[in-house]
């Protein structure tokens, strides 16, 4: 091709690209000014895990190891212990409870298999997504970090209602 044809084709491509850019300017923006504005989370979002307690404040986990067995990344570590005390004095709902319950978020892939495997609904995914740390060792969360009664939830998100239209990259405009 000649030099003039190359210049003409390049100019045509630039004008075509600018036309696309200029056509997007009047459209509604999806940008969220995080952390000033809270992020809207989908109801099925899988964030940091929560270990639940019953209405009396006893841990629901009975250390059955099903969550650890179901985990494909092998990031859950549990040590079981027996509590022979009377039922109202126990740490957990049964005689057996998790003395140690650790999740390594450096390995966790947030697949949800542990939640599905739990027969007591003791573990679920929360909505906390702020897991940034400066050290890999800080990604190891212990039972105290995961218990729903002790976990610090971020104020930088809100959960969308089921009928609410939430911005996402898959939303059709």
C-alpha cells in the first residue's frame, strides 16, 4: 500500500475509535466511589466465612471434619475436643466441639463446598471482602476471627435486596 492509503486507514480507525468513546460519554456511569460510598454486594456473594452460634450462644460446629474433607484447596484445619460438662455449660451444642478452627485465606478459593458440606449450618459465607494484609501470616484466620459474635464486619458494603437491580459487568443496558 501507499503512504497515503496508510494514513487514510489510520485516520479512519482513529475516528472510528473516538466515535465509540464519545458515544459512551452520555451513558450512566457504574463507578462507585469506594470507600466513600458503600459497595452493593450481590445476595449470593461469598466473602469471609462466619462460624455461627445457636440462640444460647453455643458454637454450632461439632468438629465433624466434613468441611475440611470437602475443601479442594485443603485450607481448613480443625482440632476436635470433647466437653463432658452438662449441656447448658458446654462450649458447643454437642459434647464434641472444634477447639481449633483455622482457615488459611491464602489458599481458600471461596468455592462454598465447606458451606454445603456442613450438616449443622455452622459455617456460612459472610459479605466481608476486605482481606488485604501486609503479611501472609495474617491470612490465617482462627476461630476467634471467624465467630459471628466476634467478627468485625466492614461498613463499606450493603447487601442488595432480591428484587433490586444491581450494577455488574454482566448487566445489559
